[in-house]
C-alpha cells in the first residue's frame, strides 16, 4: 500500500497497541517496547551516506520489508513525501521517533527531504520498521502491559526474516555495528512505559530516577529522548548494549527492576488512598470536573488531567468512566490527532478550544 | 568557477587539510547535496568551509576521530576497527565495562562459519574469547555474590555457548 503519497494514513484509533489498557501489570505498565538497530554491510552509516546511498538503502530495505511474511498487512509510508500532519500522527502514535519525522540526525545533519520511510503493521500497530533513521534499520515491536518477552519474540522474527536476504554489518568483537557506539553489540533497547502518578504525588520520583541511574538505566519522558514527562508517563530502558546478551538485559529489566518500580508505585497509591483518601478523591474529581467543563485546554494540561483521571479509575474512585476512554483521549488530545479530527488547520488558540470541545464530548455520557 | 558536473557554477567550496595534505572540492548546490555535504539554508548558505582533520582517519569513509568526538556518530562499519583503541575506554564507560559482544549472531553468518576451520569461533579469536569469557565470569561472580541465581544461571548459559562455539578443545584459562 502507498499511504505515503498524499493519501490518508489508515489507522484506527482503537488499534494503538500501547493504549490497549490490558496485559500484565497494566495498572502501572502501559506498554513494552523492543527496538533492534541494524545496518547494512557495504554502505556507510547515515552520517556519511550520500543522497544516492540513502535512496539505495531505502529501496533495498523497503523491498525486503514489505516481502516479510507476517500475519497482517504491512503499510509503507515514505516520510520524505508525507505531509507534516501525517508525520506528526505517526510520532504521536509512537510509530516513528521525532528525529525520524524531522529527517535530522542528532548531529544536525539531514533534513525533511532526506529519503526515509517506515513500515507499519497496519491493524495491530505492534510493529514498526524505520528505514534511514540514525541506523539503516530500526525494528520496533510494541506490546501492551509488561510483555517484553513477547515483544522480543516478534522483533527477532522480523530480524531473522530480514537477515535472510540482507547482509548486516556485524563484527565478531563488537556485534551488530551501529552509527552510535552506545547502541553497538546487541543493538537492542528494551523500554517500558509506566504511569507513575502515585510516585509523583508522593515526591518519590527522584529516588526512582537515582536508583535507575545507578543500574545504568535511562528514565525518559513520554516521547523518549529529551522529552518531558507529561501525564506522569515515563519510559525506563536499558543503556547497556555491549557485553550482555538480549536475554540477560531482558531479565534484568523485566524480572529485577520493573517489578520493584511497579510495587513502589502501587504502595504509593495505597498510601495516598489510606492516608489522604479525601484529598485524592477531591483531586481526581476536580480533574474530571475540568475535563468535562473546560472551554480551553492545552495539550500538557489535558494530559496531566487525564493522568489523574486514569489514577482515579484504576483505584475505583471514579465510577462509570471506562479506562479505555481516558486512554483514547491521551492520544486524541495530541495536536496531530486533534487537527485530523477537526479536519482543518488550526493555530494554537483554536486547538485549545477544539481540544476542550473534543474532551467534553467524549466524557459527556459519563457526567454525573 | 564551474562545478565538476560542468553544468552549473560552483557555489560551495570545501578545503580539507588532512595529514598535511590539502584536498579541495568546488561544487554546485545540487552536486554538494548529492555528495552529502552540508549546504546550509537558503538564508545562510555554506560557501566556503575549511576543515583541518586531526588524528587518525578511517580509510573507508574518511571520518576522523575528531569528527566522531564532535558528533558522537561513526561513519561506517570499518570505523569500529580503525578506531578500536580510542573506542575501547568509551565503550567500557557506556556499557558497564562491556567490551565484547555477547548474544545474538546473524543466522547466516553462524551457519556459514560453523564447522569451518577458518570460522574458528564466531565469538572471535583466542584473545577476544578470553576477554569475553573473563567478563562473563566476573558477571557470574557478581550475580552469585548478590544471590541473583536466576541471572547467574543465564550467565552460565552464555559461558557454555561461548565455550561450545569454539571448535573443540577445552576453553582456555582466563
């Protein structure tokens, strides 16, 4: 399929894997992600790739990627010809990185017209393969809840299928070679997206961040590297990729570290309920009140209120509002999705109005 | 001055001084873009750039170690071996002391190399193997010390794999 050339990107709101609100420990863990970085042998890495190299890498990878036998249809999007709105929507759905949307490397090289693309499992959105990001190939697999094992399984299947017809840059000492030496070796990044309002309200987040840093883990905001933690959403991921196998890294994160953070968050939530029940209940219902009555809402404000609402739903302090509505809204209040929903370009002020309208309409059936 | 394409005026001029040698390029904007050069923006075009390259340079892609230190990115697969000496301390810091790959290996490479004497071991030559095994043993000791037995079992598996993939013979003493 060719969504890249002016057509609408055929995504269904309900399909975003990371907002499915099911899966193991889904009261705290929204989603699990695995990313494999791969480069083709015989080509320079992206910083030294000429326009002709990039075009050739894109052609080769696209042909192989769309041929992979998968259970569902793979959609291809050429990002250099896609519209700004399409690129924004893909970023908001966590299918491409901000960097890939811009076509720029962290070093500042490149630009919007650089040949690059992404392949997406259209129905489930559990799989996205970026071509010509910082590395030639970035295979990303996503699962709701705490499910790194399942996510790794899918990423490995795709990796094995691609490797049958592509020669990867691999070195006996260094493993899979990547443009940035911080990814070399396994080229793998496990990442878990957590909802941590309890720890934030109890001012315990710094402790988690310090503990994570001591264990060589990165704590990042909602949209990854360099982004703020809006809506109390955090991503915790491994930084080490060399000298530990995929299984060892997975085990450390999934069995040793994340369960501790989950328990810590749950304990904070319990404490908030037992020691500050009325305060918490007030906070949650105030959030619901603003969401159902506001006439102007900024994106970050909406995200923070939805986070508080979600906490209330999970703790049973709010009755009647389904969790999936709060989740769907987390996505729909983002600028790109909002613009698409209203069908016309808007400035920031109009967006705030449209956002408040959309949230009020979605929550209207649950107003008490 | 005409660009090397012979069609357009050269507007982007680059001088690279490397190991005392001067290499000049005079290109039009189209050819400069094709060559992957930074052409700036229409408002502030790059018209002349002089780069003095210091330290070792990768023969395959021309990336210099100073360039890598500036951008944090390498230029091609060959850079890893070319800059091995400079990269090693950096890798140790970035990867909790890790200096050798442990884990997945491309399937086709594994099949093509197993059983052939030249293959030796995908995990590298004797020196590399010893380094990797030493690292794994250290990790094993730490895991046992911390009573992380599940993790210890996993590391033991990796040690067995590393030893297995070596064609015959007991593993060397660290």
